[in-house]
């Protein structure tokens, strides 16, 4: 997981060209999360 925190005077999120959310002065947090699946095999010989 990674995060970037940035002080902004204005920020907005557009999805498919449409405004989804916006803020004025404040903190912008970009958060990246990655899920990994681990498969464990056990062989009984």
C-alpha cells in the first residue's frame, strides 16, 4: 500500500469526463492498494 498526501488549494476527481468530487483548500490523499492472492499446495507422498 502506498499513499501520497499533498496540500492543495483546489482538487477534483473526474470519472469518464464527469465531475465526481471536488474540494477547496485542504489535503489530497492518493491511496494505492494492491491485493495479492497466494496459493499454497501441499503434496502428501
